[in-house]
């Protein structure tokens, strides 16, 4: 099986209480592709960058067996740029700069080599762009995973709902789930979102873990408690990438496999936050991931008889 | 083994987005005693009430085999009264009224029948009162569990630290752990609190679950996701009561037993929030508890191989 990833490939400039970066490699598709690469899953990215995008970043992706045929390079355009500053608790941030640049006119093209991908991971983008990718695929993918955010709920709710109706798995954070559903209780919010289309609803709670909902079944995990969280940028994308890659690798999309995929995504995301940007994730091996999953089991496994 | 409980027995008047109550039975020791009773653990309460405290409440405790020899009745005094209003998200509340009343001069006396209790659960009270109970026990208890709150950190930090130094297990919420330790990271906060005395540090995160720390070991659980949280009052005390009662029942205080105790406390607390005050908890049977623990296992158990 193959994983088709649609999402931003971008520059980020990040400031946290622990330091700041210049423009570094970022973007949802970058994190998702790296996650797939660590798990030895065949992936391809559909995105767009400007003429200012360094060839070395593209080479890095190719060297990691990420198919970049679908990354369009607009020679006279500039790459999407986001700059943000995290507050002291790292749970909230201010966006300092958003330069849409070439992403503003993004007309995604799926390379022939990826037209038959079984799993489609739609990273956070305008829902109209996400929809157009789905429409352009030769074979309907077996599984559509959607990541989105409150920005699109505020600015493009109708088309977002159209996209959600065609989605199998949605990943969304707790506040966004509440906004989308109008329900405060996350159990009720997930039920409302089920009715919009997705059979699986994943609610991401950052440092508080994640919830997976399917019909009346719920699976809940805490996050890895970390001594230091250095930079949360990309954690949600890494989570989605690890989640999607595990499903591709298993070739199954049932509830039990989704549960395991949630663990894998969470374990991978716990690396991302340890350094700036992709720095930590890009040095993680499959063996490192296995070790962290074992730590996760130790963290959460219990016996109890009453 | 026996569980000696020291804490408030009180009147609460509660307002939530779902309704409001008149003065109803409340207080930390009440919830803890009820938890022990559900688990068929022999407990005794040390507390004080006024002449206005209904005999039927005392009879209810006795009928549930809670030893009330240590509840002093000050005939011409009034029972401690707290009134609060929860905000829409139920995660925060305003205290409307606090009438300390007879609790202000509380000089706890341990009845002979409870002097040899092996486990001492110190519910949230002035740390000076908590200390005096420990000093008055004939035999040093095998395990001292302490619950406290930010109010005492603000108003009686030195004596609180003295109490913490004599504590084996401390239960505290995430914000309080941060305040007490001066560390934002909960892993670092727990390490700092370990150094103050307790070998076991439990950080309660409400709807986000709980963490147990012991040396370099960590155990993490989510909370039961509930369709409706009706009234959070007493959830933390129920958690502490279920936790302490499980340890008494097992007669062991090692890390693995503490992990199980955390599950039991969390399962019991998930009942408390379903109705006002003790209403739901007081109708829970041991069979109900077993069923919820099974649901908790289903919620959290996974298999994963990478």
C-alpha cells in the first residue's frame, strides 16, 4: 500500500521560551512524510513551493524515499512562510507572520505514480484544495484521513463540511471539535461529527493525550509525560503521519488497528516536541520508535482486580 | 487493615449549568468514607459538625459501616458550609460562600477503636490539623496519604511543607503541583515534590486523567470520557477514597498496587460527577464498580507491534 500526502511544505520561524529559529523547514506534509519514512512506508507528497525552496530539502526527502513528483516548484514564487511565538506554557501561541505565497494559487496535481494510493492523508489546507485532490484521484482511495483547523471553520465552513462528508477519519483538537459540533462534551461532540460523515473521529488533546471514537466505542490514551517540551510545532502533523503510516503498513482499517495507530502516532509525536522543527524527528530510527512504544506500554499498562 | 479518614463533613450548596441544590451533605471525609464503604473497607472518620447536622446523615454513615466515633458534634455550633457555582465548562468555579463554623476550632480526637489504623487518609484541611492527627496516633500508620490544595500553599506553606515531609503519598492537581514546585513540566514538578518527602506523587488532571510518579517510574491514565458531567464536586475526594481503600484492601503499598489503586479511584470518581453531591456515589454497588473498571480496561487496553 502507498500513502498519498497532501499538505504544506513550508518555512517556519519559531520562538519558544527556550530559543528561536531562523526560517527552517516546516509544513504539515513534511512532518507526515518524515513519519512515513521512519516507518518505511512508501509515501508521496503533493504540495507547492517557491523558487526560494532549497534543493537540499528536496534531496533530503528523496533520500528518505519520499516521492516528490507531486511537489510543484513555482520558480518565480515564494514558499509559504509561517512565524509564531509560543507562550510560556507552550499550550498557546501567537502567529506573528503568515505569508501564503505560492500556496494561495495551489492547484494540486497528482503524479501518475501516486494515482493509485490506497490511503489519502489530507494535511491541514483549504478544504477546497483538499476536495479537489480527492476528486482528481483515479481510484477512490480506500481510506481518507482529514486534518483541519478552526481557521477553516471560521472562513470556509460549508466547503469544509462537504470535505468532512467524504472523510473516513478526521483528526481535530478538542477546542475545534467543540466549535465544529457546538457540543462541550467531547463524547457528544464526537457523536455529532460522526453524523457529518467520518466513521472515525480522533480528538487530539496535546499534552493530555488523544481520544478515538467509532460508533459507541471509545479508546483513550494519555500523552507521554515529558521532562521538557521544547517546541510543539508539527506534533499534530507527526501524530497524523504516524497514525496514517501504521494503517498503510498494516493494510487494515478496523477499530483495533486504529487504536494501535493512535499509539504509534502519539509515540512519534513525542519525539517531534523534543527539539525545534523536524530536527529531532529526522534523526529518529524505527528502533527508536519501537523503544518509545515499549515505554508507552509501560506507562499505561495495568492489572486490576476488585 | 483499617482506613482512618480525617477531613470535613459539611454542607454544600452547588450550582452548575444543569441546576442547583439547597444545602446538601458534602465534605471530603464524606466522599472518602462512602468510597471505602462501596469497597467494603473498614473506615472511620475523624471530623466535627454542628448541632444543625441531621442525625439521618450520621445514621446513613453508620448503616454503611463507617465508624463515626471520631465525628465530634458541637451542639451549639454550626456545620462547615461551602457554596459554589461552576462555570459553563465545569473546569472552573467561583466560591460564593465559605462558612468555616465549627471547623475553625477543630481539635481532632482519634477514637480508641481507630488508633491502630494502618492507613491514614488526610483529606483537604488546614495542614496544622492534619499534622496534629498524625502526632496523636498511637501507632505510626504504615501509609500516610495527603490531599491538599493551593489555598494552604498561599496561607500556610511552612506547616504544609512540614506535613508533606511526613507524607508517603500526596494527591494534588496539576496547577497545584506547579505552584508547589515552581516547575511547569509535571515530570519536573513531581521530582521536586518527591524531594519534599512523598515517595509517591499523584497529579490529578480532572477530565484529563491522572499521573502517578515514583522515583523514575511514571504511570498515566486518561479519565473516563463521559457524555455528561453534571457536578464535579467531590470527584477528587472520591478518587482519593477509592485509591486509599484499594490499598487497604490489598494490604500492599508497592508501585504496581498503587497503579491499580489509581484505576479504582478514577472509576469511582467517574460516578460522583454523574449527579449532584453524593447522590450517584451513594447508590453505587461493588458490582457497578467492577463493571466500570472493566469499561476502563476496554477504554485503555491496546496491542501494538511495529
